[in-house]
């Protein structure tokens, strides 16, 4: 099945406190508490997306076909899927939830409380 940005959008909006923002003019980003957990490039051919992973899983994840270190922010354990269809919907659900949790866990207590996290 071909993945779409709309499918990723739907997965993100199932999570509490998610907001969308356009960054750098062309990147549709999904944020929690003002911090991005998923960057998408909807105008790319094919569309691509980036997400954060746990440091201990980074090397294993980037060894998978279709995934690579995200340029400029790989040191923070961000992974790029050059084609969003290289992952299944189930895999996207896992990686999006994981990235969301990694970002949400580092938010200040006050923001977590406001978001009900």
C-alpha cells in the first residue's frame, strides 16, 4: 500500500496535544508542546519524513532499507525515510508514537500538565 502524508497526519492527530506547523517554507511538522516529533516533506517526489528514535536503536534502524540518518540532525538520533512508502502503516504508527514519546517526555512539567500528558 502506498503511504500518504494524510495517513501520517491521521496517525499524529490520534496523539494528545498535537499541532501542525509549516517550517522552512515547505516542511509540514507535527509538534507536541511546541517541539517537533515528525517532519514531513509533502512536496518531495516521493514524499519523505523524519522522526526521532532512541539512541540505543539508531544504528539498527538506519541499517534498514529506505532509512538513513537525517542530514544535519542525525547526531540527535533523527532518521529520514526518503520515501514514506518504504514503511508500512503499522511501522509508521510505531515510529511516530515512539518519536512523540521521546519529545513529550522532555517537555517541562507545566507544559505536560497543560497537555494532559
